[in-house]
C-alpha cells in the first residue's frame, strides 16, 4: 500500500496557521514570529511532511535545487567545499545536487539538463580552462576555483596572491629565509624557470589559475626580502593531490639543498610532503617548516597538525550560493567577481 503523503493543508491545520505561512517556513520567506516558525517546523517534523518538488517545479517553474560540479574527490578541498555549499543552500531553502566531471566536463554539461537544478556552481579546474562557450548555459552559472569567467560570468575567488605572499613572508621571517615551494604547474615551470626576471611577466599579469597566483605570491614575498628565486627548490606538480606532494618532496630532497621551509599550493600537497619528510626522518618543524593552503579538515588531524592558510572556505561557499540564488531569482546586476578574506592558522608544522 502506498504511504499517505502529508500535504501543506494538513500541516497548516495542525499548526493552526495558513497554508501560505507553512510555505513561507519551508522556503525561508515571509515574516512571522519565531514562536510561529518553531511551531510549524515542529509539526512538519511530527507529521513527516516533505516538499513535493516535481509539483513545485510545475507550479513555479523552479525546483529550488542548485547544482555543483567538481572535478573529483581525490583532494580534501572538494568535499569540504561541497559540504559548505550544501549548508548555505539549505539555509536558503534550496536542495543540492552534486556532479563529478572527472576529465569530461562537456558530458557533465549535458547531464546538468537532466538534473533539474535552477542554476549551477562550476568548480573550475584545468580541465575547464577558458572554454566560455561550455560555461555559458541557459541557466544561471557561478564559477568557483581556478578560473574567472572573462567578465561574462559571476565568479568567486580566494585571495590567492595576497595570501600566498603573506604566508611566504611569515615563513621567511621565521626561518633562515631559504624557503621553497611545491605546487607550480609543469607548464609554468617549463616557461618561467629560465626567465631572468625574478617575477616573470606572464605571472605578473595572471588573473586566474590558483597555482600560478600562489606562485606569484611566493615570488613577490621573495622580492619583498630581496631574495633571488632559486627554481631548484620550486617543484612542479601534475595535480594538487597527496601523491604529487610526496613525489615533489622526494625530488626536492634529491637536490641535496633542503630548504628551511616549504610553502605548498594546497593542503593535499602539504600532507604528501609531511609523509615524505617523515619517511626520511626529517623533523618538522625543527629541521623544516611546512605551510599548506585551504585549511581543510585533514590539516587539523595530520601528524603534526598542519599550519595552513585559511581562505575562509565558509565565506567562499556562501558568496557562491548567494550570488547564484540572486541570479536564479532574477537579479540582472552586472557580473561580479567576489573575493574572500584569509588568515594564517599556525599549528605544529611551523615554529610556535
């Protein structure tokens, strides 16, 4: 026998309010006393009411669902970002659908039209690059991650250059100044390592791709201290994952010129670096200090706990959700690029 589906009318009758009030509570809209809101929420829970999304979509033209695409879950940041987006979406009365595109973003675009979300957050990495023709769709889109929308799409960014510069300056000032970096892209490394300019012109003008921007910040910090870049202690990676952090650190140690500190382009690389340093019985932070970037959950539980740049991921997700919902609900303001704040979280991979 099919289970009876509780209706808004039944919730309204039980809570002694109008159906519109129940709808407002469900959607987080309208004005009412906190007491009324709590009473309606209690009845919803007691009766087991669930929104009829297909009917709602037919009635309003909106599913009250937003989507997010991520490349993969092989690094900690993607899951953290999805969790934060889900939290803010639910606070705004929206559900969340997640799509993982791996190395085939074009196929994911086709999939989005089958998932009935009102708009999508694209967490853009190197797989997407600057293919605006794929990013611009019939639904609202907000970009997050490595790439901006060339002035055609809303985007949220982290303060990659400033935060990396700050963290590198801190590490230089709390060490002998011999600080390396793990996380340059191979493309950048091959193009810029032989450039006599301490900060290659291409990096000076980069506006997106977080690995380039974080490398730019690192080089600016060296310049702040009149330190000439040593590209033998700047190591490129293919992906921002733990295994690449391990490999890059092995390569760094093979140079025989171990720096006193390492800035890593994200926490996953830093965790890989810590693993390799531990295998070689190199003491952290006594022999070498390490700083990551992202302040993921894993950074708190590593051994030792990882010092890292906190780019305010909760704010990052909130800005993305708020801008997307504004577009879904009809905002026609000019395209925005929104940037978060940051702070350095000092744990036990740096001197206290």
